[in-house]
């Protein structure tokens, strides 16, 4: 069954690991993100929407990432906490009082993939309060991902994905 997918995320989550011809994200950064996703199952006319917020802290020096998400979908509210400890090779996911443990690969820098296409240089803000940005397009199978990072240091700013899953 095919699903049409629309996902808007302020935090860059679809990146590759290692070196790139473009840029790699800063070693340490934090963000507060708004998440919005809509799905329509093939053959139906009813969309299912999920939205929420996510607070993320990335500590590249310590090789760890932590996030706390609050999501609303179909009238249900879900809180998810994720702690990724790359040096120990483990990720903990806590949801509805249950903790799950999964394995992680070794830590590597997160970068804009070489397969990306630089689509546009632009900016957010006005006057002296501007941040220069670069917008990349990435094809991942039937999906198109638009990734926005700050021009100065490649900090993730925005991501949207469209396609079929």
C-alpha cells in the first residue's frame, strides 16, 4: 500500500555521515523544532496528520544526542524521549513508560550528502537580523528532500520531505 507523505521539520534529520563536497553540521548545537506530517493511504481520501514539538541537543564532542518530543496524532498525545550514546553503541527510547534499547553505529559527523544539489542561496530575517542560508535538494528513491542550512556554519535550519513510502 503506497502512502503519500508530506513532512516539515525544522531540524535536519536526513543527512549522511562523513566528508562532503558541501558542508558538515557544527559539532555541538541545540534546537527547538516544530514537526508536521501528513499521510494519505493509497485508495483513501482521509489524511492522517501528526504534529508536535521536539527539543534536541547534539554533543558531537561527547558523541551523544538527546531529544524530547511531544506529538499529537489522531487525537492521541505521545511523549518520546531518545538518548543516543554513540560511544557505547546504544540508543534508549522511552515512550509510554517503556524503555527500548537498540544498537547504534559509531559516531561520524553529519553532513549534507554529495548527492545533494545546491538549489538556492537566500536568507531568513530582515535588515541586520539576517541569517544567510543554503537550500539543497536531495533525491532519496521516490522521495524529494529539501534541506536548509545556515551558510556560515551548516547549522540545520529546516527540512521538508515529499514522496511515496
